[in-house]
């Protein structure tokens, strides 16, 4: 896995003094290159708060694979294949190398904070700001990871050509049945089922909670929120059950790659809001994403 920007301890004080409009040592701030957006990268220690909120707000930060790169425009990952044996005739296996060109989709936000509050020694300004951007960026990321068009956003996992393949078709107007969900499970190759998870929205999850087989056994395990032993995740950005939608996904989401290029940078906008007693902060991040093995995740599609 590639690494993100790492900042030395002496950078931290200079970074936050600069953000607050205080004196700082230029050499301590310039020891880390400026980001593409003109700001400076968030200090490593403040990324803890930032990433905690991103992971809480973006389910893909929990089930996908995140890569970090500083300048690389293309990344590669070793995807093993072939079989091992106890026999004397040792088989050959040809491993795949999946490559992905990293695009620079800009994710940005401006937040305004009272200048007096920024200067309040009792206010943990640094982690509060990092957490705020983490929440906002996490929500925007999750939407893009599901519905992104690949133009100004990453390719979402529901993209018509770059996203998950269809494993089961259900006629629109009919309810999704117990057997439909079982069929979706087995439409995924066993290699990917072993680490599979389910993804849907809350309304779809509620419907699946009511399904039972002919003997009255529930599809949904209410004790641990699993279906066929596999965890269920929900997102408000997954579509509802309806014509032309893919309301349920199942498979190994680790084959969705979410790529950060450089990390988040911040830039103060003091003059723009000074008349209102506020300081603005522009947060910028460059990301990309794509399902690199489309057969790893299958969709139930309403047709």
C-alpha cells in the first residue's frame, strides 16, 4: 500500500499558527511541499480526528481498500490467481496485475469559524476543524463511491459500465423474495463470497428483515444483523427498490479501490470574511475510486 503525506512534529505548530494568522517560522512550514490547491497538508497527528470522522461517515472506508499516493498517476496491485497442490505435478499460476490511472477529482469545502473562537485557548480548534472536514468529506465520498459518474467524481460501484455486474434480475412491480436474495448470494463466485458483505439502504433492509422461507425461518439473522452469515451495511445513498435500480449489492468490496492523492490540505481565507468577524478555511482533497474486479460484487437489478 502506498503511503500518504507524512509531516514532521516541528511542522504542526507552524501550520496552526499560519492558519490562525499568528507568527510562524517559515522554514518549519515549508519543510513540507504545498498542496496542489495552494494550501498546506493537515499535520499527521490531526489526521487521526479527520480520518475517524471520514470512516464513520463513509462506509467504503470500512469495507473497501484505501490506497495513498503523493504524486503517482498510476498504481498497481498484485492480484494472485492459480492453484496450489500436494501433487508432484506442480501447476503454473498466472497472476494478474491490476493497474489504475489516478485521476484528480477535487473534493472541497469552505467552512467559517468565529475569529474570536479560534483564538480561545480553551477551544480545541485543530481537532474540531479536522473533524468537521472529516464528516463533510466522508458523506460526499460515500455518495461518490456508490453513484459517481467517473467524470467529476470517482466511478461509483453502481456505474453502468464500470460498476458491479448484475447477478439477479427481478421484475419491477414484484417484491424481492427470499429466493431472490439467496440467488444473489450464489451469483458471486465462492472466492469472493468468503469475504462478502451486503449493501443496501434502510428501506430495503427493512423489507429483507421480513422475509422468511417456506418453513418460517427468517432470512435476516436479527441477533447479529447478518444474511447467510455475512454482515449487512446500509447507506442512504443506495437506491430504493424501483424500476431500473440496483437496490442490493453483495460481494467482496475490498476490490473497490479508493485512492487519496496527497491527503487533505487547508488554506485560510481571512480577508474574505474579516468584516464579519469570521475566518474561512478552504479544505481540498483529491481522490479517485473504482471497482477493479467487477465480478467481485454482484447486484440485484429491478428490470
